[in-house]
């Protein structure tokens, strides 16, 4: 009898080693829950040693050797932007043409309805008077709707790193409204260059608004709770 599917967690990729370390940790946590160490792999869309289709082909060859029946691609992305909707499907199509093995793309992580619970648990004891949910942002139509919905559920204002409204504009909006304790919630999976840049931006803003107390939460990070959400998105 053949074994079930193998899973490939696909992240964006970065020159900073921290995101990849978190992806590897997450893959380990998922594999522990599946009780199979060689069943879960990782790949990156950009900055990998091979293009994504090459990474999928290599993983698929190992899956075939281990007698898995298919490969399921799990996009570790929060927004339905160009990477999720166009780039990853294009790379998967190339890999499909090279492998005699079914390859399926699972829903991206950001669609999980319980993702907001991870943030709500973090904020349960926070006494902030104003909250800002800060995402990278997508220029794709409707690409930021999940951020807006999550922000509404958390009682926060949405802001974006790459498009308006910016973090600074949202902070000023809350400050004008008299908010003295502002919590900034990064809507990013893992720490890296952008989270560092956000921290520096918050430092600059805090010097301009010394009467306001800023708190910045950490990115989501690899955890058993996040591994559970991934398992919910895949099917045996």
C-alpha cells in the first residue's frame, strides 16, 4: 500500500536567515504531528538555489522514491497577491510537466478562518487604547480585504507597509483622537528585514510623539498552533 501525500511548504524567500529558520521549524512541527519526518519539505519562491519549479521537481522525485501518492503545495502567504494567484501556480505548472505525480496547490495560509485567533490570544491582556494591524499590502484588487476583515475583528485600524494608508498616517489618526497607548500588530508570518524596518519606523514616530506609549507585537512565528492551521488546510 502506498503512503499518502507529501507536503511542501512554500515561503517567499529572503536573504535574511531568520525567516527560513522559522519555516524549517514550522515544517518540523507539522512533520511531528504527521509522525513522518520525510513527509514535509520546504521551498521558496524567490532567492532559492533553484527556481521554485526545480525545488518542486526535486521534492517530487523524493516523494516518488518514498512512495507518496501526491505532493500538496502549501503557500505560506497571508494575502492573495500576485505570488499566490499567479507566480506559484505558474511554477507548479512547470513542475507538473516534468513529474509523473499529482501536484495540488492548497489554499494559502491567510484564508484560514482561525488565523485571527492567534492575534486575539496575543491581545487578550493588552490595555491599548488604539490598535494598528500592519500588513505588507497588495496592489492586487481585493488583495487587502483579509487585512481589513481581520483588523475589524480585532478592533484595529488596517495599515500597510507598501501602499496607503501608511503606519505613520494611522498613528497620527489615533494620536489626534487622543489615544495615548497604541499597539502595533505586524501582520507578518516571521521576523526579518521588514519587521526590523518597522521597529525602526516606530522608534522614529515615538520620538515625534513622546506623549504616546507604543507597543509593537512580534510577527506570528512558528508554533504548534500555526502547524495546526496548516494541517487544517491540507487533506489526506
